[in-house]
């Protein structure tokens, strides 16, 4: 099938055809999955490859949803997660006439007067919008992220298909109840459509990381931003993966910056960046990093942060009662002794690098193979125990931990993760985190309700 033109892809009729294609693709593959499972003839590896091939021609938010699901352990079978993780979330760029019309819709018919130079060709493309590198009259270089037309309808169509797939999968395998996972993903994805919210998130991260010299955050230019246009300072940097073969000291320095960028906000303010995608940071000549894209931000109550720390101490001290308390503070309910044992097995896998006081890699085994074995064993035990409902608040914390761990593996970083973590939590006090969070949110015009669904 020939690729659609930019005109048809970005027209309303083109979008409607796309929704029909999504529905047919996902519903058909889901029915095939259900039928094969019921008849006992399912080859998951083959079917997963077919699903990836069927979805690979589609662009936009569906790819973002697929990648989110692929990074949440056990939300989907391992074979499907591995295939979906390879999908690319880049949509075809808008043509020049579309860019002109979109900019006029956001800044008015005389929009060009705000810029000394505004190339109509995109500098980068993503799932929900595209970025133009422009220059203001005062000489500042800026990034203008412009949302694709009719993208809200595309998001809703894709979320409807996700609900269908998950509902069928729940009937086939009840080990993980994905109801709350769906609720969390849909809430976060809808938030990403609001660039005015992302501008406030960006200001929040600039505030939280102001004392971190290794991390840089762009500044939003509010007078040139709307709900569907986000203008910010342009931060120059090289892709992180270009440093995979750098010397060990350089790679360790980058990993330390990334560790601080993600976890200083979480343990001091109760805020996590939920999208540790490799494209969301670049590297400066001094090996400090630029942190980019603030659409997927999760704000947690201080009790949740305390639960993450409590579970660490529970595992370190083999304190079962404290582990139960931690899981309950995350939102797990109906915990039996058997379920606690199963959850602890997964938790030990995640926390293991933090529990040894020595310099080491984030994983010293074949990480993919070891993780697969743990997931399969946990999944089997959960199914035998009657299943578990994953709380909403757990979803993106888990995703961030696994995604960031994958980046550390790519870098081959060797650090004392135990001491890095210990330095962050040594003076932890829930009431101070709550107060710090409230002050920071108020300063940038946010409330905790803005990112908790």
C-alpha cells in the first residue's frame, strides 16, 4: 500500500481513514489472539510479529501507547512487549501550508511578526507534534513544538483500541488486572495534549533542578505558547547514544547526571518524569545533560514516596510488615502472604543494584534474560494466586525505573548506586516533601490534582 500524502494524512478524511485502519488492525489481531488462545493453538512470537507489522505503518499516538505498554512489565505478554517496543513514534511532518495555518490558528494571522526567522520545515518530529527551530528578534534560538491537527480525536481512537486489546487479554490471562493501568495511561496521554500544562511542568523542573549544575531545562516562552503550541529556549546537544563508546569516566558522569535529573525531583518533591526515552535528553560538550519533553509528568503524594523508601528498607532488613505497609501505601489491596511474597520477588529484582555498597553496573547478569525469567516466574505465580490489580500510581514509577535502568545499561555505567540512593533519602521526611511540593507547585501555577488523574 502506498504511503499517504501529507495532505491526506493531515486532513479530516485522512484521519477518519486512519481510525478505521486502526480499528480493523487491532480488533482483527485481538480476535485472532483470543481465538487461537481458546483453541490452544497460539504461537505468541509469530502473532506478536504480525501485530507489530500491522501497526508499523500507522503513526501518531498509537505508537506512544504501544511503547508505554511495552515498558510496563507483565501488562502484556513478553513476546508482545518486545515487538511493540521496537515501534517508532514518529508521524509524517506537516507540509508548509499546514504549518502556516496551524501557526496562524495559535498566534493569529500576523504570527510571523514574532520571529526573525521561522523555517517551515520541521527540525524534529514526534508522536503528537513537530518541532521547528526558530529565532526571535532579540537573537534567541527557540524550539516551537506545534501540535498536529485533529490529534485529540486520534488519541481517543487509539485509547479505545487499547481498551479493546486489554479487555480481551484480561479474559485470556488474569494474572494482571490492567484496568488501572489503562486509566493511568489514558490520563497521562490526554495530559500530553495540553502544551500549556507542559509549560508549567517545564517551569516546575527548572525550579526543582535549579541547584543541579549537571542538568539543564529549557525555559518556556509563555507569550508565544498556547494549549497547542509550546515555544521554549533551544538547548544544543548531541544524542546520548553517541556516547556509548566514550571512556568509562565520561559514561559514568552522564549516568550520574541522569540519576540526579530523575530522582532529585522524586525524593525531594514527589515528582517523576514518566518518559525516560532516549530522545528526551541530549549531551552538552561539558557532559552535562539537557532534559527535554515534559508532557508525561507524574505528581505523587508524599506517602507514595515514603512507600518506595519503606520497601527498600523492608527488603534490606527482611521486614515483612514494613513491606506490606509500603505496598498498601502504593495502592495495592487485598494482599495475602502469598501475594506479598510474589511482589517481593519483583521488587528485589528492581532494588537489587541499590542494596550493595560497591561500584557496579546496574545489572551484572544478562539483564534482558534475567528480567524475562523473573517476569515469567512472577506472572505464573500471580496467575496461580488469583491475580493482582496494579495501582495507578505504580505504573509510571515502575516505567521510569525500568526505562532509566535501560539507559544505564546502554551506557555501561559503573557507579555506587547504593550510596547515590542513600544520599537522596538520608534526610527524608514526608511532611517536608509535602511542604516543598506544595510551594513549588504554587510557584508555577500547578496543583497536585493537575497530574494525578
